[in-house]
């Protein structure tokens, strides 16, 4: 193409671009929502004024990544539909819609087709119903590929300029291979101008959408107080400290004595308290929201609605957060009633924080932070050395597909215990690149046979302690573990597993398992297995974390740095007992992972070591010195000295 042709093409492109309306204007004129999915059939920018800038950002060539998060029901799904249809109509290019699973993909597709069929501009672009499929949406001038996080193949197959990811937190939990963000980023790397749009409501403290928002320029929608004109974010909870302590949130929720009002009373009494102390009623909210301004982190909005200051981050990654106080149809009283009715019920409170406040839920458990735990439990003994007050050592091991985690713990009077050592063995690879299935287990042998040095001498004058019991988990690889344990031919090394339905108050039970009920594989000689009441021992361990280091029953770790013990501590502190709603609708207390990506293998090891220690002493933790004093060594009878008899009344010399 010569210079003249390029110039002509550039003028044509510029003229074409000038003829295209901005995406918000196009949506207002062209988009109609299906009555089956929306109470309002038109795209109403007056009802949702805060979506206008988000649509402008989606169309802005400067925007590379767009994150939309917050509560439910303020228009996030509608934004995705408008962006998908609008980009196909105004800026046609290959696109991809990513959902958590195949079922959701079909639901999102059908919802979009409902909108498209109600919108003439889109309906003309799409094929008839009998030609639609599960793989892509055909706009005629471009395709939108349909993918879901459970299928790496659908995420890795196409090059696209626009990728829309809905319900990101659910997508991350369903992904089995790699990072979702990395996989979709690979799809756009050949495009100089591209858009990655992530949408979702936060869930728990592992929330991916929150991490995306935190990495963006973090925009909040500030609205002016109708009385003093101060621009501020609408918040559910008043500021706890600082210049605006006790202000900037919902008020009228408590009586004069500070007691919470009943939920039905709160609906009538609630109002919004401005950061300057002004009382704002629900009737004022509509005008406030109309005058709102999206404000990036680092900037403020003056009384004239103008941005002041400098953003903390580049606008290439834009993030938008909104909660349920902004939609015009939701009054302050209704939001306050929802908050009041959710208090006291952990499951309801999580739903409120996620779906109304639009923030992640951090479980409130007895489990402290791992750093707090490490500082609280650090004793004076060195790693690999048994504390001088201990009488015996047990080892617990948790077997995984490619590795085995283990811990060794020493025990003293009153079940006081000291972590001696810990580690993780991985499968070994030979020079041919092959691995032995049990190569991670065989590395346990030195630990099983190890004599642990005592810091000085213990109360019964021992300077080393052998491991008296080793419990190896059979939950993951039962046949492999069974065959390994049989090589020791000793009750000192046992198969152990958590009991899914223990008898209340029974700490452990013994059985001989003939074959695997799931696979039908026979255990040679029968697997002798101890089933452990994990709830009982997990509770016991966590209760001991609050015992003082010098008190009987303390649960201690070696004198090591937090960095050295970080992997161990993170896993030990990664389970909590929380209320969970079962399929029957009842709330039950269950042990769950606090951070799913961290794991809890070392905590399982500790449970197995604790259960075995109880087996060793028979549940009686008193007067261990008398029971563990080694018997005195057997002394051989002294041989009688042979004295030769005298002959002839005198010595044999004088004869």
C-alpha cells in the first residue's frame, strides 16, 4: 500500500469513526432488554448514571484491563451485554466470553440472545435460532467464542481482541490448570489494542476479583451531600477512626443506649449520616447519584464536581466498585433492614457482605494469623532437638500424589508438647525421567528410625529418644501406604485416617480393611487401620494454642524464625470451624480451609501425631515419669570364686 492509498484509507477510517456514536449513546438508542430478565426493557442511563463512564472506558483505546466489582443487582451483567453487543456493532473483532462452567455459559448465552432478539440492531446481525450453538455467537462480522474455566481447551484455542470474564471468583475456583488471568491474557497478546474485562462479586478472603480491583486505579463513585456539598462515597459502616469517626455511613440503627433496633423498626428509622454530620434521607439520594463522579485512588472531588490531585496508578487498568446503597430503587431503610436482619447469623452475614456491601468475607474463627501463632508458640529448644521435659516422640505423615508431609512432636506431662522437626519429601526422578510411585514414602525411613537428641537429659535420664509411633495417612493412596507400612512388620508404624462419621466422644477406633470399597483392590493380609476423630483432636490442638508457654498442656514450636517456619505455620493456621448451611438447610459447624490455595497438610500431620500420643498413654497424661522410667538393666549373677582346697593341712608350696 503506497502513501497516497494509506492517506485515503486513514481519512475513510476517521470519517467512519466519526459516524459511530459513543457506546453509551448507542446503547441508549439500540439496546432493549428482554422482559424475562429485566424489569426495565430500555437501557436507562438516568436510572443507572454510574454505568456511563464504565461503558466509555470499555471503548477507550487507553483501557487495557477493566475490573467491575461490588454488590449484586446494580447493572454489572447488563454492562457485559452492552459491551459485547456494542463492540460487535461498533468495533467488530474476535471476542470471547468466559464463565465459571458450561451450564453458566449456556445461561449467559441465552440471556444475551434474549437481549439481542429484543434489540433490532443486534437481531439483524445474528443468525436464526436454529443455527445458534454452544461454541460461539456469530455476529456476521465477527465471532464471540464461548469458554468456561473448567475447560482449559476452550480458554486456549482462539486469538481475541476483547475478552469478557464473568463471575471471576467462581471461575478461579473451577479452574484446574494454570492461572485464568494468564490463560486469557495469552489470547490478546497479538493485538496492539485489546480489552480484558473482569466482572464479579467478591466472595471470601481469597477473592480474585478483589485482587484485580486492588491492582487497578481503584475508582469509587463519590456523590455530593445535598446540605454541605461534600463529595463522598456512600458507605454501609461509619468510619471507625480518624477525622470522620462515627460518621459517613448508615445511622439510626440503635437506640439511645446503643442497643440494636429490631430489623422492622430500622427500616423506618434509618438515614445516612454525612461525613460532615449532615442527616441525609432516602428522598435526597436520586439527585446525589445523578451528580456522582468516579474518582480514582489518590484523587478527590471538589464541591464543583471536579477531580483534584493525581491518580496513584495508570488508567490502563481501570477498576470500578459500587455497593447496594447507590441504586435509586433501594432506600437507606431497606439496606439498613437487610444489615440488621443479617447480624448474628454467620451465613447470612457473609451473604450480606458479599451481595449488599460488595466486599469479601473474612471468616471469624478461633484460628489466629500464622505470624501471631508463630510468635506465641515459640519455645527455647532448637529444631531437631527434643526439649528436656519430653518422654517420647510421635510422627504424623500426610500423603499426597507427589509428596508426603511429616512432623515429629515430643510429649511430656499433661500433654505438653514440642514440635521437634518437620518437612516434605517429593517423588524422586531417576536419570531416565521416571519416578517410583513410593519414592516419596521411602524417604520417611530415616525419620522413622531416627534417634532424636535430647537437650541435655530428660526427667528419666535419657539423652536420646526414639520415635514410639509413626502414623501414615491412608486417605489418598491407601494401597501404596498399606504396602509400605507392611515392610516394617511392627505396630510402631501404622496406617491412619480421619474418621468421616466418628462416634461422639470416641477418639479413635481400630479395624482391619480387606479391600478398597471404591476400587475393589484387595489389601494383602488386610489393612490394619486406625480411624481418628479429627474434629476432637483439631479442637484439642487449637484449644492448646491459648495455653501459656510455661503452663502444663502447652503446644510449642522450636526457636526458629517466622521465615523458616512459614510454610508449616501457614498450613497449621489454615483451618477453622465455621457454620456451613447443609443441603437440608440446617447450619452445621464444619472444619474448612481458610485459604484454599495454601493447604492444611501439616495440620493433618499434627492431628495424627496427637492421636497417636493419646494411644501411647491410653488417654492418661499424668505421672509419665513413673511410666516411662526405663527398667534397671539386668545384672548378671556374680560368679563364685573358686578357692582350691588345702591338702595335707598346709599349702601346696610348703609340701
